[in-house]
């Protein structure tokens, strides 16, 4: 069974602080996605990383795919209350269309 | 892109009854999926809804409990049958458009 473990599970920080969320697996994925979900809504895609070692930036968010394509990280610089939400990574296994979702990280940014 | 709507948005049901959740996509898509999510937790894939054929279920989910229909490329339904309190959860529909998976807002189900 493929598992994607995210850490930390919960994170509460002050506005302006930096944070990193990790997504780890023993399996190799052909691509990995990060989502943010707010209460009462479905997850919204933030980014897709495909190449081992790839780094993508989305304003204050930096995403990295591990060289071996087994892990990923999300770094947020100068967090804002609007960043509050549930962050989910999801890995796609080669040859399938099924995404395996990580365990989730619940982030709360206090003003 | 794809915009997905689900009906109902929430429901409270009695034990032993069944509920059918509808999922509508605003464009034709090849792949549609159904997930279950406990509040504040991650998503578990229930099944892939296949157009014109039986759905493909993940381990732990069976057709008798979660029958799925997919009559065309824009619509799917998930039925939660013979419900028990353990079925209380959020049920999410998603569709794959290109390389991007889009999600509906979810259906919050409470079984008493």
C-alpha cells in the first residue's frame, strides 16, 4: 500500500513567520501535486511537480520535488492569515490516473 | 479547466436508508472519481467512475455499498446504501481535465 506521510500534522504560527511542510513516501511517483482546502470546499490545486529535483515558486510558496521523486516540500515565506487551510500532497503513480493523497497538514496563521 | 457542482451539499439521514449524490461537470471529461474525507483529514479514493462500464473500486469499497453511475462524460452519481453512522463523512467528486484534478465542493453526510 502506497502511503504519503505529511509532517507536521498541525501547525499554528504567527503572521510573518516562515514554515515548511513535508510530504514523504517510500514509493516513486511520476508527478506530485499540492492542494489547499478550506472548510466547506473541495481541494484546490496549487502546483504540479514532475521532474526530480524540480523547484517551483508561486508567489510566497516554494515547492520542491525530491531527486528520487519520493518526497516533496512546501515552503511558505511570511505566512499570512489567508494561508490558513488544510494542505494536501497527492502523488500519481506511473501508468495510472489515480492520485494517492497525503495525510494532510492543517495550518493556522494568526494575525 | 472544469467547474464541478454536487448535490446535495449536505444531508442528515437515518440509519438503514440510502442517499444518492450527484456530480455535474461543466465540460466533458474522461476521468471522474469519488472520494471520502473525514472532516479535517485527508482524502480516500472510493472508486473511479467509468463512462459506459462498471466503476473501478478501491480496496475496502464495494459496489453493493457504493453503487456508482456514469451515464455520460459530464455526470456521475454515488449512492451510499444502507447507511450507518460510520458512513458519516464528506463525499467529494473530482474530474481530471488534462493533468489537473478538479474537485467539487463536497457533500457532508451525517447518519443518525
